[in-house]
């Protein structure tokens, strides 16, 4: 009997030591969401909730960000390991000597568009926006993006009149009819704008940039070249678990919304669910289904870099080959 007790104690101690060793082996990873929690980052939230990061030996912390440019620059400075970064901010960072790359797509097409009140303006095509006033943040890339987008469609740069506003008042100004147009984003503020419009008794309409020749990626996962070189296994594990999370969200969006609200209790479930439905569409590149989620196409990334180059007059300063890598994806 004493021998059995000693064996049981030995097994129990071994199990405890193994569990302790596993806990100690967890590699800490910080992921910057670029903004407040929203449906666009649901894959990471689901992976954390389901324990898939821990299974892979990762201890992942999700932190809020303060916009694309700041996120890209802070990622380049090594303040966190992985960021949700848009290609404009990434290319601008690299043009200033930064060393970050896209390592996986989330928005496989540009999710931005131009929103308006359809009660006030009957806008069916780009031509219907002629002479209208569009509000944009005073330091926002939209001030360069819209004129470049207009030129891409054969319109003069002042076809739409750009206003420089405090970002905090843009959405409210649109709903109150003080401006004609405002930039809006699927899987982000479009559901919020729809709710505000409904409360105000008006109808929200939109036209996507991608519907008018802008063949570009939106935000995706990015990392520093140093991290890619020194910690490729960590990044592979993070991407695999995150895209597994996006897969769950595609098949079970209601469960994914519940996870987001459980993790971030201040979120409104109806808004999050609509954001998730958006990202479920945006994350799939129908021409690249066989490559799996996250694959970055050379042609679309090339179109993206070319557009940013023209919009910001970079004169070829950033090479396409320096902006992305598919080497860390599962397929």
C-alpha cells in the first residue's frame, strides 16, 4: 500500500511539475488591435477564448490602439510583437526607414467607402458626388486617398471638396447633415453609423472605393522584420490560431459575437455581430480559396503599393518585395 501511495504521489508531483513547466513555457505576445475592440479582430479574440493560443504555447494579450499610423510606428519601434496594420500606414512607415511587413491578410479588399445620407443625396455613381463636401480628419490619410482615388477614375482631384475636421465630430456632422460625405469602414464604424442614422430618422448610404478601381488590401497582421527573423515559429503559431478563430466566426458568427462581448463587456452585441458579418466577407479572397485564409497576392499587393505611392508622392521609395511575406502562413 505504501508503495502505491508513493507511486501516486510521484505521478501527481510529475503532473504538477509538467503543468508548471508548461505555464512557464508560455511565450508572451502582445497584439495591438489598432483601435478599440471590434469585429475585425474577432479571430484573435476567439483563439484566445478557445485556448488555442495556450495550446500553441503562447500567452497573447490584446491591447487597444490609437489609429493606423501610430500602430505601424509603434510596431516598428518594438512596443509589441504583432499589429493590425493597414497598408497605407505600413508603406508610409517603410518610406521613413521602418522595417515592418504584412504577414497575413484580413481585409482582402479595401473596406473603406464614402458614406452619405440617402434622404439628402441620391448617389448611385461617382459622378453624383461632384461638388459635394467630404469631412476627413485633419491629419488623416483620407486627405490624400480621396484625390488619388478620383484621379484613378479620371476625375479632377477637387471633384469632391475635402474638409479638414476634428475626427471626433465627423460622424456626428454627417448624421446631422452638416457635411455631405464621410469616409466609413466595413467591420468598423458602418454599423455604428447605421444605428445613429436610424436613431436620427435618416437613411445611410455608401459607395465602396473598391467598386471604383481601387484594387487594394485593407488591414492585416504585420510584424517587424527582426521578429520575423528571430521568432518565426511564434508568428506561425499566432497566425494559425488566429485564422482558426476567423474560421469559427465564419461558421458560427453568433458564438463569435458572444465571445467578443464576454471578452470586452462594453461592446454592443448587435454592432459586433454586424461587424463580424462584414469581416467574414472581407477575409475571403474568392480567387485564392485554395491558398487558405491570410494569403497575400502579389498582384493586389502591387496595386496597393502603387496606389499609396501615387497618393503620397513616394516616387518608388518603397519596393513591393519589402512590404509583405506569405512565409509564415500554414499553406
